C-alpha cells in the first residue's frame, strides 16, 4: 500500500512552556546567545547548565535533547543551534527548524512546540513565524510512497509555535498561515517530481493537473497529440515521437482579477523521463532523469498556491509534457522541424530536447501578450558545471525583471546567479540549413540554450530559470531529505506576491 507524505499541522498558541502538553519543546539558540529572560526558571536553569558544561555549542544544524523533570507535562527539551547571532537570517530559521523536526521524526514523536525567545531586529515577527513554518514542513517531508509502512513513522504531526509575547500572536498567525501555504506547495511539487517514470508519464501528469485544477478552482486545458499537430506544435511532437506515452500540452489558468490582460505566463519543462532519445545518455547520467519534469511540476505548485493565497493576478501556466525515448519513430539528428513560431530548427542532438518543447510553449505564451513570461527548466548540465549545486541560473531580457527575481530569491532562500544570454550567444545557435540549431557545442552551454529560448518570446519581458543544478539532490541534509527540492517554487511565489 502506497504511503502518503507526512502531514504537519501548525498552530500558534501563547502559553507558559512549563504547561505545554506535548512530546517536545524546541528552543532555537544562537552560538553567542543566552537563555531568554522570558524562559521559566526551571527551563532556564536547565538550558544554562547544558551551555555551561559545553555539551551544546549551538552550531548550525546541531541539536541536543534534554530529558526534563517528570513533574513537567512535557518530558523532552531540544536545543537547536543557529550559529552566530549576527548572521541569523530567515533561512537560518528554516534550516534550524528543518533539522529539529527531522530529529523529532527519528524519535517517532507526534507533537512539538517551538519557543522563539526573541524576534531578531532584522526579521519581522510575521517573517519569523513564516520561516519557522516553512522549515518545519519542508524538513519533515520524505518521499516514501513505495516503502513498507514504518511503525515509527508519524503521519500526522502537530507543531505549536509559541511567540515571545501575547502581543505578537496575530503577526505569528499571519506568518504561519503563509508559511504553511508556501511549504505545502513546495512539498506538493517534490512529491510529484519524485515519482518515477513508470508512475508518471505525460497523461498521468495531465490528470494530476486536472485534479489540482478542480481542487483549487483553476481552469485546465490539455491539448492532446492530435490538437498539437493541428496547432503546429511540432517540436513538442518531435521530442515525444519515440515514446508509447504520447505528448501533451497542459494549460492552467488562474483569474484572480477581471482585467483582460495576463500578468504573468509561467512555462515549465516536463520531460517525465529523459533517456536522451537516439543520442542516448550514458548510464550514470540516466538514473535521475525522472527529475527532468521538475520545471513543469513547479508550475503545479506555484499556480495552486497563488489560488490559495487569492493573489490579485491573472496567470497562465503552460506545461509541455513529453517522454524522450529512442524507437523507430524517434526524431533524429539532422531532422529539421518547423516550430509553432514559424522558425525552423535543425536537430544536432536529441538530448537537447528541453529547449525544443519549451520553444513552442514560449511562443504560445507570447501570443497571449502577458506582461511577463517566466520559464523554469532542468535545462543544461552546463549550468551545474558553471554554478555547482547551490544556485539556479537566471537569464533574462529585462533588467527590472532580473532585479525583482534576484530580490525574491534572496528573501526565499532559493538563490540564483544572473548569467548572460544576449544576441552574441544566439549567433552560436544560428543554422546553415535552418534558422536555428538545437545544440552548438559545450562552450557557454547554458547561455546559448537560454538565448535560443529568448528568441521565441518576441519583445515580452522574460526570465529563464535553469534549475538543473538545484531541482534535485542526492545528498540528504540535516534539514532536508534527498530527492526533489521543490526549487524554484518559493522564489517565484515571492516574486508574484510582490507584483504591483
């Protein structure tokens, strides 16, 4: 029987810690900090003794569980390290709470309370509660759909956040609500992205979009193979031609405002499994290719969260969904394909498929004349080489949009690095027997791929987020499970929340 993702319920409650009835009290502490004066004497003495003995240094991702007096209703206290006080940011709280909740899961606990002794001057009370909630919910997430049930696994966890003072309760409730929506959206994306290719193909992804559309009152349209052919979406059809699982284009629409024009068009690459096609990938590069649908899955999380937040925007989300497989029907190197825009592309490598399915979707988005287009895709291994695993690549034709997304990235903790994609890079993608080619060597691979995409958005402000390095990870962190990360969901939502 398939296991469901762990569920965490968050509530804000102002109460004395010595009266908390649950499994665990969590106290985040800075390395150069002291127990807060607001701590009750019993707990303050306990924490002071641990710090005095040096058993706990309050370093990032460090935890220490202390067993309390039997007379208290809660039997465990966890100190959670945050590192140097002057370096604490919202991301610090996210990671600290993620670490703490993952530790609590290992103890098979069902409830915990977080007591924030103080609100740092650089973080608002609302942002603090939001960060705590995001970290806790994202930290508890584990992909376990096909694992045997574990008796020690807690499905339903109750997290209580206790503000320093009663006066801050309203701000904490507001931040906790927002953090819950953002983290649940991120985890929703992680769950779908983590599913293997034998479970998720284009048709399954389309059905998932329909279900979410019904739940969040979105409009969902799925263009099937026959309709794509009639529309002239030939690059989507070409990439999906080798698979028995036929391609489709998923469109989700959110109308939070009655105005006619679209604020933002979101486009996400969804290759449900990428073998490389006839230009077959090496075996060691193929075993994580279920994650090649991360960009498209991100659209599902973003637009459902926008609906839940009731943002005053008009959005569309486009997800070209294909499976890239080799067969006698596959598209080939040297094929020339006429795109939806009318430009022709010569195929130099069937493993450079993401830019092909995106170019038709981007052209379709541009025809709708949105104020801006943002696409997200696990597009190039070159971006991993350039930036490592810690930042996504950001490419754009608009300085204001670059600045807005960089700000959203910093606030959300999902970092980006701006890279060039100007006309000089597009020159490398010009063909001799076609308008463009889909691959042009290794040099500047991310930049030329982005330039290729940028040639399909007309003159509309556009940003491309290359998440090849950040959408998934094989390394478990103290505050996060291995697998899909849900990046860039929170960053894009932060950007959309702040649009004027």
